[in-house]
C-alpha cells in the first residue's frame, strides 16, 4: 500500500517500512505517531485507489518515532554592495525521523 500524508505543511509519499524526516513532532524515541491527514491510499500496482477531498476520513497512517535531531547548519548571508553591509546568520532545522508501520 502507498499513501500520501501531510505533516508540517508538506506532503510525503510513504509505504510500510519507510524511514523519513519530517518537521519536528512532539514525541520521544520509541513513541507511536498517528498521521490523520491522509490524502491518498492505493496499491503499488495502481489498483484499489482512494482519493480524499482533501483528506480521507477515518483513515490514519501510524509510525514510530525513531529519533529527534537537527539538520546540518546552513549559512544565510545578507549583502549589499557599495555600502559595506554584510550579515551572516546560521540556521539548523529541527526534524523528527519516523518509521512507517
């Protein structure tokens, strides 16, 4: 089964056993997370398709929380020429790794 879920303002195509990084969720490692915003459910070969408008009622996708973490640092640079204006700011985005059940 393939599903499309929405979490953190993004949509993910998932199937059983997938491990993915999503925006930070309030869970600890080993906890169970339930995604209730399911947009699509179907077989891998294209049969038995259910499409939500926008979500499918009473269908959920469960996952286990693997780890909490932070991504690599990125540099945000502001620069204006001729006026000696430079600003450098770093950012590390928090994420949660989940394994789809």
